[in-house]
């Protein structure tokens, strides 16, 4: 029997739980001739800001053991050009949920972007990037301070006319605390984890390999930590979790679901294989069929904590 791959995510009905992650899938339109959008549950656009941004200077992306470090700097065309140029082609794929990643360096920046997006058609939800530095508070990331996170999420929620997903930073002492804060502030779902702050040094030149000095580590190297964080967050909140961090195979996706995720996002894998999101979505359906899983939603939180050998 063919498994039911549909899921419910904060009021949205998705074809399956596999979503292309922000920052690795462009604005989505770049992949329409490569990926069959009918085969994936959704996509998250690269981060959209109030004004266009050029990003950091090169080098801003390097390969590491089992992953990569990036310091792109959130380069994007700005909200106005996104609405006029990038969003219209995505409306041709109604079965693929378009989630727009939103960021800013002050809360007013986030709100301005959300206000403009509220008037645009073809958007399913917003993903709030809480890993950005708050320039009004000494550059501390919104997602690393519970009070700042609460303020950001609650004010964004008051303006958003669509479901609000909060993308949390893993660079915190307690991910459960931050997840609970996001839920209390009104988040409809959370996505985690974002990249880990990292540094790579060229031993010949004794200089950082990235122009920005530090960057965000992603890829298979972070997966076990990301799965652990999803599991910890799932015990602290009742809203859905979208898990991401190093997913390359369908089995990787299953790990996140078992740990408590309702859906997953595919990020760095798209650099090595532009069709990774579709491949994993199809592979997840085959995995469910082989393991006699009638409804993929039943995998969420189904981690068996029974110790080997115990009755």
C-alpha cells in the first residue's frame, strides 16, 4: 500500500514533510528546471531584507570535513524586487508551499518586510531568521537572548497575516529554553538548527580562510548535534518543529522525524546534488513503504527509548 506522505504544519497541508532550506535553494525559481516542485513539500527562499544587500566579500564559502562554512552575508535583492521579480513564477506551483525567510538587524526591519509580504500573493508562511545580530543591542543575536527573542517574535506575530515559523540559532546554552520562549511569544512552529559559528584557519598563511573571519558550519558534520537539539526542543514545546542540519539521505530525514520533527529541511546537500530535496522526498516515501509506515506523520516523535535488552 502506498504510504500517506501528507502532513499538517501550522495549518498548512504539505504534500510531504521535505522542504528546501533557506540560503541553499536561491529564491526557488533557479531550481524550477532541475527539481520537480510537485515532488517536494515546500521551499524556503533565501533571507529577504528591507533593502537589497550585497553580502560579504569573497572568500565567503569553504569546504570542510563533512560540511562547509559559509559567510555569504545574507545577500539578497530586497523585499520590493523579491515581490515583483522572484515571487510571481513560484505561483505556478500551488502544491509546493512557499515560505519566505525574513531577517533584519533591528525589529523594525523585520516588521517592514512582513508588512510588505502580507500584501503579496502566493506565500504560505514566514520563517523568521532569529540568528541575526541586533545592531541596537551591541550585535547580540536575537536568538541567543530570551528577552530579545520574545520581543522579536511577539511583535512579528502581531503583524504577520500568515503562519510564523521561527528559525532558531543553535549557538545557545539551552535550545529548549529558546524554543519555549518562541512558543510563548506566539510562534506557530520553529525550525532548527541554523548553522554553528565556526572558524577555519589557513596554516600556511596563518590567516582565516573566510573574509568575514568566522562563518556558519553546516552539512553532515552537524547532524548528530542537530538531531539532539530537535529532540530536546520537542520535549519543551507543543508547536511543530522543522528539523534541519546535515540531511543527505532519506534515513537522515527519518532520524529528525523520530526525534520529534514534523517536517525537515534540506540545505547543504543541494550544493553537491541540486536535486537532493526531490531525491530525499521520493526516497522517504520508499522508506515508509519498505518499513510499512502507513502515514509518515506517525514517525514524528516515535523514538523508542527502550534500552537494548530491557523487557
